[in-house]
C-alpha cells in the first residue's frame, strides 16, 4: 500500500549514494526548500557538497543506519548497488522510493530477465548460467554477451563471445563464481532510454525517449529528440510505462531499450533511479528528472515535461576532464553559445570515469552533433595548464 503522506518543504530528504545523480537530486531538492542528508562511504562524494547531513561509513553500519533513518523524513537512492537489505530495513521506519522491490530486481540480472519475460515484455534470447561447466551446453546462436548477474556497470563484468574459439575459452576468461547471464547480441539500429516517473498508484509520466551512443560499453552521447520516428517514440514510451507499472513502485526510473533492425523494441535493463542519459532534462524540459524524483518521493504532483530545447549530451570521461583545468581550452569550449558545462566535483580522475558532461542546446540535432564531435576531439588532446 502506498503511503499518501506529503513530505513538505523544510523536511530532510535522505539520499543513498553520493555521486553526480545524487548531487543533481540535492540541487533540485534545495531549490524546492528541502534539506538533504547524503550517505556514501566516500567522504568526498560529490553530492556531499550540497548535504545538510553527511554520513561516511559503510552501508552495512547499523549505527549509521539508525542515525540516517532518524534524520530523514523520506529516502531515495541514486545507485542500484546500495544493499537491498539496507533499503528493506529502512522501509520499516521511513518512506523509501523506489523501494527494495525494484532495487532487488535491478541488482540481479537473472531476476530482472525473469520478471520481464514472465510479464510478457520483449527481451533478447538469454540463458542463466550457474557454473562454468554449463557454458558448453548453451544453445543460443553466437555472438553473445556474457554478463555477471550482479554488480556490473559501464562495461564492467561483461565479455563478448563472437567465435567458436571465444566460446571454447569463455570459462577461462569470465571472472566470479556465477551466476552469469548469456545474451544473444542484438542486431540493433540504435539504443534508447525512457525516463519514467511513477506515483505508485497508476500515474506514470514518461519523458520523450533519448537516443544513446555508447563507446566501449560506456555512454558517450545522448540525443534528444532521437533520430527515430514519432511512432517509435510513442511505442517506446508506452513500453517503458508498462514495465514500470508492472513493478508497481513509486519513484523515478529509467528503462533502457534496443530498436532492432526489424523495427522491434526490446527491453535491455531497468534502473530504479535517475539516469545519466536523463541529465539533459535539466536544460531541455520544463521539469527535470531530478525534480520529478523529489516530487515522487515527497508525494507531490507529477507533471508532464514540456520541451524547451533540442540537445546533444557529451559525457566527459577520465583524462578528458583535464581540458576543464586549462584556461585556453575552457575558453574555447565556452565561446559557443550552444554549450553548457557540468563538472561533477569528483576528486579522483580514472580512465573512463564519468567526470562531467557538456550540453549542446537549441540548434538542429545534426548541427549539435557536429559541435559535440568537435569539442570531444578538442578535449582528448588537451591537458591542464
């Protein structure tokens, strides 16, 4: 049963996880008059720049759990690897949206696939492998993607199998103790994502789908509107809403989809949180995914987003962030009126880590893509002063 209590401005909203998604949530909450408590084991987590209360300990720390629960009037999350047991415990005392139900699905790919198929949603062919010996019995046609059932993200815990030689050696190459998911590689035209806000009582607000372009399994570019027909956009929104409706939890979600070469939409993954492909909503729509997350958490009305701009989003990965520490570079990037820079405030630069993003706004998509590619090339070749 959904709690109908409205959490009013002035209250403290708890955030599990302190990355950029939690930071943008905190900014939206502060603007709306709320305070934010952030729990992340990393003392320098970016979202803590905006926090009224900060908690640094491990997510298994029972003492911190009690203190976090005590100061939080309602709790949300920005990372699906927060322990589901922690969320389940917090639910006994607090409003938590999304809750342990949707979090548990997202944390285990086998459970997620079973949920999707049992509810009749289209997915690529797959098998669940419990131990390495079972790899020899897979009947799915090559090529495959082999994924760990838990803890994989941004290409981590994934292996591509394209040949009989790869298949023969897969037991030696995969890591972990299982289970794993073996998926038939989708022959797709493009990848899409749909942000959906849900009040848990039947009201679902989808955003127009975003086209996503990945590089080495990491999100590089997001285009909105995407380069697909209005019919595909409507089908994608409808499919995403049906998936979230079937889960039944209130909160803010992202549904990742493939559009295959036959024109079919397939569900790839569900994220019970805001998504990096939804950063553009802060600049492109009248209400951002982060404000919708605050609204869904606090029992406030969910509203339809009105389009204000076209956009291309370019993720800043790893050492590319050095260009923002160079006065000549940042001046060159910002001299274009179409450009807005978001730096996440992460203290450690690592290869392929999402350090920030650049928004390109207002012009036709193809022109924005041209500018984004120019800036991307520029950043790759720049360093700090």
